[in-house]
């Protein structure tokens, strides 16, 4: 059994190990306003290039990706910030989110008096959400752990057994060249934490909603930037359980401290 | 008002209308650091993007975009944040060959951590900021202006007010010897024959038609008819009925001047004149292509209103209708809705846009600049899902 972990009850989103308020821009045009709101209220947000000029399967694909992020168990409440004329309509996105979680609001730039008006309205809405949905803590012992396998890892099956042995669920995602697509998949699979083994030629990276534990290889790049990693691969079987307990209970990973994390939504069609 | 342009002369002979210090992350993992560096510096700007060094079919397009963007004449200096891959080195070398002279490459593995990289980059950026502040604008010819024409969130008035008024300003600038670039191939579909008829010679006309056909084929290849996806829902709510109607309105931004040539996405025009550049209609991807193509100022017309701008190119927003201008005043620089209201003529608003271009070129801050809007987006032709 894993040690008891302090966690948060997030309604239909599930039990999370972070109590994030997600300021979700429904389109690239609202990412800057979203960041201003998030900075002021202590929420998380991210820059992305989507939400408009998308066609075909990407319309539903991007919509579903945003819904998955908003429904992530580490999220306590969601404020959608829309522009107004984009393909992914903010109020429709918010309506879909409200079907499963009441802790959702939206604001639209074109209907809120522009940038300053929307920042003010968004900050107010975010604070209202925080007041209406205070953190509800509980204890848990079982987490869903995503493993981003960006390189060959000799201890992967031992690691998997170790984690499963203490009651954690494990999802492994093989990433192609960088971890970005893998992180997006693991977010959609609602992983609480990611253990990332980036390719030896890739640096560390993070993700706004999930703490990422970056595991260093003994390669030249990784050892040169060892300070950006949380743990060495050679130490992982000995130390990972204690590290997971610590991170799950609130200790920030290096990527979290660095605010590191750009998301990359999966795309199947060129933009128009 | 004065009708003299003052700008920053670059060693390439190009002119900068701004003197930016750009923090350019060459890997998406460094994008958050780039933003933190710019925020903590004395006025440097940053972009973020989602390219993590992937080697796929879009690689040439991504390298071309970032290379051209780094060498945009509005950049006084560039601080590259690098992992040190050969492709990153190619971007830096390419920017140098395009005329970028002041730059520093900060290598993450050499510095050892993102935290130390940020500290170092802030001090490098601040040194460049001092140099940028010491440089003076000098009298510049009209050819110094390389204008980008953009529209986004179009409505039924776009083709009647803001777009033709911008066309008036564009025509005046081209007549004076400046360069003007129309983009958004999506929004030329159905109007390409009209643009081709204005080409300086039949060859250029054929190129315009071929570029549009190539674009439509690349969408049809995906099994999708773009005419079902455009105009967008926002456009329809704004009163547009078909893609052709949207295109006829969008093309009016380019006035009536003859087309000197066509440009690939992110390609820079070599001699003054009016050009057509093959870009997506996605506002921010288009702005990235304009930046890569060394456009140094943009006029962006909008019916619905948008806050977006560019880290390096001043972007003047023009509303097509007065109610929108009044409801979201901190997004829009000029109102062309006065034409529909019968308050001003097309020529008068065109002159007002021309005057604003000159003032902004000479240093007046746009609403998007004042708001710190530095959106950026790489354009990809292929999917990102393997």
C-alpha cells in the first residue's frame, strides 16, 4: 500500500492531487486575456494556437480535447474565456462542461467590453467560482500515473509492477520525438501525475494540469541540464514511490516551479 | 501633420519601424522561459510556439518561418534560447544570412538549467535594450514601409467599409513606392480571377490563380470542401452568406493597384509593389507568415473585434461598424463604420488609415501594443497526429 495522500474531491471530475482553477481560452485570440486573469487569481492557463480556422475532424477533436482538460481530476473549477466569433464557441463549450460539472463559467471578450472589461469580469467570475467551490480534501492511496516513454527504459516493467504493487494505476504512452503529444494523450486519460522519460536529445517539459516528474537519462544533454530533472533513471526504482507521495501531497516538481508547459493539441487536418 | 517617415536603418538596407529585442525560443520547452524572460526584462518581447524539434513534413515550413521572423527588420536584436540541435543552428545561421547582425544564442545545456538560462537571458536582453534605446530614427523613404493587409472576424460591412478604405490607403502607399501584401488565400477563393486580372503581366496572373488552386486542392485532399466550412459561424452571424461573398469583400483590402508578384508563405518581397502571399486565414498564423516575410506594419480590419497583435509588428485594428468600435474600445484603433453611417466617405476614412499608418510607423503605439498582445502561431500543412 502506498502512503496516504492528501487529495481533493472534485465532484464528477474525480479525486485530484492539485486544486487547479483552469482559465481555458477557447481560441488563441483569448489566450492573453486568459493569462492576465490566471495571473491575478492564481489559476492555471496555457497558450495554444487552436479554436478557429479548423475544419473537418479537428472541430470535434479540439473541442473534445478542451473538454477532457476541463474534466481533468486535478481541476476544481473552469472559467472559459472566449473571443466570440471563433469556431469553438465558448458558451457552447461551457454548456457541455456544465452538463457534468457545475463549477464552470464563461466570459466572452466581444460581449464584455473588450480586453479590460473581460479581465475584470473574468477575475470576478474566477473569484466567485473559488468562493462557491472551496477545496474539499480527502485522503487517497491510489493514483492514476501516466508514463511518457520517450526513450528505451530498461526498468520500465519493474517500474510498472512497483507502482501497481502499491495500488496505483499505470498508463504508458510512447512518445514519438517530443513528449508534447504524449502529455496531451495522458491528460485525456486523466493521469494525476506523469513520469516522463524524455528522449535523450529532448529537454524536460511540463503540462499545466499535471505535475510532471522528469527522469534523466545518463546522456550528455540530460546530465548537462540535470538541475531541470527531478530524478535520475538509475535511482528510480529506489526513490520513485517516496517522490510520488511527496509530489502528490503538494511538493512542486521542477517543471511546476519553472511554470514549464506548452500544450500541443492533436491535429489531423491543416489549419485554414 | 508631418508626412515624413522616420525609421531605423538596418545593414541590409531594410528599415525597421520598431526596435524590438526578441526572445525567440527554438524549442517549445523553452517557450515558458521566453515569456518569463520578456516579462522580467526592460521591455523585450517574446513569442511562444509548440514546435519541439519534430522532424516531419512541416519541418521546412517551420524552419523558414522562424528564420525569417528572427531576421525581421523590426528586430534590433534577438536572443535565441536553444537546445543546440542542428535544425536550431540552421535557423540561427539562416537569420544571419538574411541580415540579422545583433543576436546572442543561449544554449540550455551549456548554461545548465532553465532557471539560470532565464537569469542570463534577462541580463543579455537588458543590454540589448540599452543599445536599442540609444539608436535614433532617421528620415526614411516610403519604400521603408512593408504593409501587411489582414482581416479577421468579417461581417457584412467588411467589404463595404473597412476593407475598401484600407484599399485606398494601400493604393496611396504603393503609388508612393511602399510595399503592400495581401494574404489569406482562404479568403481569396472565388475572387482570384479579379486579382489575376490586375497582375502586372500574365505570368503573375497565372501564379495567383495557380496558388489559389493549389490551396484549395490541399484542403480537398483532406476530403473536405472548404466552402462548407467558410464563411465561419461568426461570419454568418455577422451577415455573410457565402465564401465568395466573403472573398469579394476581403480582396478589397488590396485596393486597385496592379499586383507585382506572389509570395510563398513567409517569403519576403524584394522590390516595392503590391503582392499576394499564400497564407491561411487563421489570423495569427497569417501574422507569423507576415513577420517571416519581413512585413513591418499591419492593418487588420474586423467586423466582430479581436484583441490580437504581434510581438514585433505594430498591428492597427480597424472596425467595420461603429457599434463594435464603441462596445470594445480598447481593441480597435480606428472606426470605418462611419462610412455606413454616412458620416465620412470611403476616401476620407482611407486617408485616416493612411495617416494612422504613418503615425504608427513613426512610433505611435497601437491598442494591441499597449495591451501587450504578442500572439504567435506556426502554420502547418500536415497533421500533428502520428
